[in-house]
């Protein structure tokens, strides 16, 4: 049973009063980008994307970008159990299309994909919470489980090639999910670069600016991290210099400071562009956030298991249930939806091994 009997809340609750001046699209975009900053980005995997991902892996000898994003911690990937069974049942068809032995494809999926997936089996009562999932069900009942899980976790990435049946979730093209993954990676790179530049103090530094700019253009934001380390050492050296040499260093520092400000502006602009792209590619959140959806998202983003009391402590007032009903909800669904990894501590979904039940 869901937690939401007559208890939902407008998703915009808690945002600054200036937001009503935005139109509906601007408000939704602002809300989406804000929610995506809360932690790793949830991603939901559909069967159609698995086929393309396996093909990419066969051709290139490495997993697709979506799996690399999970390994790096930028994304967390979930799959509905019915969709997982559908995927496994379709592997013989995929093997024929890709002209590879079925056993090889099964091993690739079992060894490289399954360990990165958190599997969730949604009961029908939870599938019905978001009406967008019902609209997908009306187009294709086979897509209903994935749509329901996506709606509960939104804003999130939906990895699917089937943009027609999933259009009620604002899927507009077959590459939208993969584009969202690349945008998420760009956001992470941009955040790293901006943080590295901000580590550079407004203090005299050695004339490494031009070299760092060249390196950043060639190898990316890691050059800025090295630059920050060099600056920290440069401050120590500066304090040991005679007055005349300090004056020359100050002149160089002034030029480098201008360079740093320009680089910060450029990095901030690139980060904003990546965030806007990510916001456009992900599945937007619901117009009204249900209590169940709020619980799902908190568990999906958490770095460790959470108890009912801990969940109540971190949930917004507008979607905070009483502790006892929430505890009953978690325990009542721990065989399929949640996994109890410590006494009273839960995570969303469980690991799955081929031929074994959920959470085995």
C-alpha cells in the first residue's frame, strides 16, 4: 500500500517567493535542475537500451557510457524486475540480430550489467501513483513497469530507445537518455573545473597560467587541480622571497588573476550550459510530489541505508509522514522494493543474480 492516501504536496513548495514571476516551463526547469543537484542522478534502464548497449560493447570492447557513469558514481541505475525478465527473455533475439553466441551475450549482461543494477519489483498499488505511468500503459502494457519506476524517481534519466510509447513521460527522441548521461558527465566535469579554479587564491603565484590553460584545453579539468596545488606551494615560496622579487611576482600575479577570472567565467558558462542540457534531457519530476515518490528519491540518492526515523528527519515537511506508518511501509515492501541491509536500515532495490530471486 502506498504512503499517499490523500497526502500529496505541490512540488514547488519550499522555493523562493521570486519564482512565481517565472512561467510554468521556467519554473519546472528550475525545479528539475535544483533536484538534480541533490546527489547522484537516478537512471532507469529499459530493454530497448540494453540491446543497443550490448551492441556498443561488442563493437568497442568496453561498456557504454551509461555503465561508466554508474561506476564513477555520477548515476545510480535501477531496473524494474518485470523489465529485467523481459530483457533476459529477449537476449536470444538480440544474439541473433548481433550475430553472437547466446551464451556470450548472457555472460556479458550477467557479468558487466547486472552487478551495477538495483532491481525493484513494484506492486500494482505503487505503479498507479503517477498518472503518467498509466498513460504509458495505455500505449504498451509491457512498458508500464519501467514507466512507473521512472515516474516515482523523476527527475531522472530514462534509458530507452522507445520514445513513442514513453512520450507521456516527456521522452522526445530515441537518444534522449544517452544524451542525458553525456550531459551528466559534462556537468560533473564542469563542477570539477569550477571548484579547481575557485581553489586558486588571489595571492601571488608563479607564471603557470598559460601552461595551465593549454593543459586544460588538452587534457581537461585535471590540469586545474594540478594548478591549485602549484598555487598552494607558490604562496609558501613567495613569503620567502626578498622585496624586489616579491614586486615582480605581484605583477605576474595580477596578470594571472585576470586569466583566472576569465577562466572562471568560461567554466561557469560551460557548466550552466551543461546543466540546462541535462535539465532538458531528463524526465521531469511530477507536478505534485507524493510521499512515496519522496521516499523513493531519498533512498535512491542516499550514500548509505536509512531507517524510517532517518528518512523522516531528511524529508521535507510537506511530504513527511509519521515514523510508524513509514516503518510499516518499508518492512511491508522489503521483499520486493526495499532491501534491509542492517537492522531497520533500508536501500532502494536489491542485487539480482541470474536464476535467483530478488535480493538473493
